[in-house]
């Protein structure tokens, strides 16, 4: 499988994306997941989504459900 991956896909697998990078704009819908942003940021894949509590606008209970 690794031999079939592009270099961009391999690099994405060792990368982390901060939670706020895939959320809607804080001024509009800060707690909503943004498929548009995720599609852009995660176009080659993802290693992990990080800082779900520390870098998002989610309440603690929502972070627990998300994780």
C-alpha cells in the first residue's frame, strides 16, 4: 500500500492538523465542522487531528464526543 501512495499522501500521514483548521469561521458558526475547509486541508490525507480541546471552540462534552 505504501508503494502506491504519492509523496504528498505519505507526508500527510506524518502530519497533524489543528482542530480549528477544520472548523467554521469563529464569527459565524464556531462549533461546526467545515467540510470545505477539511477538503482543502486534508486533500492528501491526515496523520492526526490534534488539539481538539485546546485549539477549538468546542465545549468539553463536545470534545469528549468528538474524540
